[in-house]
C-alpha cells in the first residue's frame, strides 16, 4: 500500500526532469546555431577585408617599384579601388598594365632635372634584352641650334604621316626666346632644358650629351641622329628610317689627322687619360644606336677629362666622340658620317648654300654623295642621309623642289 502511494510522486518528478533536459538541449541548439551564424558573418567579413588588403598591398608594391626610378612624378597615375570593389584577375591585370605604361612613359620634355640627375636616369638600362611588350623602335632626331629651326617647314613635310616612328628634341641657346619665333607643329614643345653652347667650346659636347640623355628617356628610341638648324634630309622618311633601324653599325666619323687642327690640338697635360696615338678627329654630326648612347651618357672618364681640362677653343665636339669611339668601340663603328658637308673652300666653316645655290642638280649630287661606301658589309651609293649647311633664305627654294626629288609624299624606299 505504501509503494502504491509513492508512484505518482516519482512520475511527476521524472516528468519535470525530462522537461528540464529538453529545455537545456534547446538552449544548447539555440546557442550553437547563433554562434554558427555569427561565425559565418565574421568569417565572410574577414575574408573580404583580407582580399582587399591583399590587393592594396599588391598595388602599393607595384606603385613603389615604379616610383623608385627617378621621375618628376607628375606622369604617374594610380588606380583607386574602394572596399566594395570586386577583386578579379582582370582588375589586377589592368592595374599592372597601367603601372607598366606609367613606368615606361617618358617625362615631359620640360623637366626640372639638372645634368647630373638627367645623365644618371638616362644611364639606366634593362639587363634583359627582350622587351615584355610590343615595342616599335623610333629614331630620335636631335637638333642642336642657336635659335629656331629655320627650315622647320621642310622637316614638317619629311615627318608627315610617320607619327610613332620618330621623336624630336631641340637644344637651343639658353638666351633664345621661343616667343620671338612661332614654332611649327612638329617642333612645338620639343625644346629640352638648354644651356649655353658656343662654337669651339667644351659646352658644345655638354649640349650634345644633354640631347642624347633626354632622348634616352624614351625607351622606344633606338637610333639617335644629331643635326643642326641648317641640316636638310636628302631622302624621304621611309628610306632614312629603314637605313638607320636596319644597320648594325654606328656612324661616327673617326680619322687620324696629323695636321695642326688634328694632332696639333692634343696636349698631354690637358688629356692625361688619352695618348697621342689614341687621339682622333671627326664630324660632330653623328648617328648612334641606343647601346652607344647609354655608354656616352655614362662615360665618367673621357667626358669628364674633356669637360674639366678642355679650355677655350679646344673644339671638343670634333675630338671627344671620335676619340671615345676609337678607344672603346672601334669595331662597332663605320668611321663615317651620314651628314654631307662641303669643306672644299677651306677655312673654319663649311660651304653655306643660299637660295641661289639650291637647284635640282645640287640636290641630286648630294643624294649621290661622293661615290661608294659600306653598308652592313656590302657596297652602296647611298652614303649620306642629310646635308648641311643651308641658310634660312634657301627655305622657299627647297620647299619648291625638294619634296618631289626626295619623294616625301611616298613610302618608297631608295634602294641601297
């Protein structure tokens, strides 16, 4: 009877215990579910922030790599990405392409670098010869002038239709006021930061090196030709471009002149780094390739010797590069110039052609040069691509007959 009366009490006790366990189990499930949802939300947010941080790190590294090379900084553009942007391979590829383009883009011609900074930057060269992008080689036309390029309209016709295959650089005397003479379109804005350059003085080779250094800042420039304001082209652009781009030689006139204007200008006290047997002479109007151009702006031995010790009328422009080539790169050079000059009348200056001298016969004769020369190991009668010295008053006559003779309006290459 006693046991029978205790059964209801045990039943209710067990029932209460079961309900307690169920409540505990439900609370466990709710806690676990809430924690799982919170974990998913936090993990998603963390992964998104990490992905964005990774992209920003990649951009920062790429940007710092590009900006580590000397630059005026004004041409470097950066892509801004917000945290809400989706990171994809196409985005990253576009960023890297833009960064490479920004790195390769040369600074504006009007920069604020001094010669030391300019030469240092221009001396940089990649050690890997193959370019990781499509590169169209260009010819840099470097004009060393006292003032304006008086024959610019003729050069306009020469360059017309060949954009992307050439670059133009002008070094004029620092005293020249550009506003005093209107620039033609192709020469507009192409004057580099210039200094004084005087005939026969050492600052002439400084101006030449300054032109070369500025032209080197454009990675696409492959050939470099030095010209004066009195130079004219003798052939159309296609012929000149093909002739220079496809050659395996440089065109620096080098010869040993035993006279007083050759070896007579050598002084051991002035040039302790150079012997009389190494001393050479040649025309200052040279044409070189990119590798040699880098060597020229990097030269700390012979250039510095001329710069420091060549005083007065030492005619460094006729001796520095010819001597440098003779010592350093004799096998690379053709030992001739591609710019015609007439010294037949003697004296310190060549013949100057005025308007009355410009005829079809004269230009035809200059195009034929003085006979035969070597080009890539074979003979050719195309030895000169340019000619000087033409006066400003010869422009109208040149414009009337030169384009037809030189076939400026065609892409026909002269056989050579």
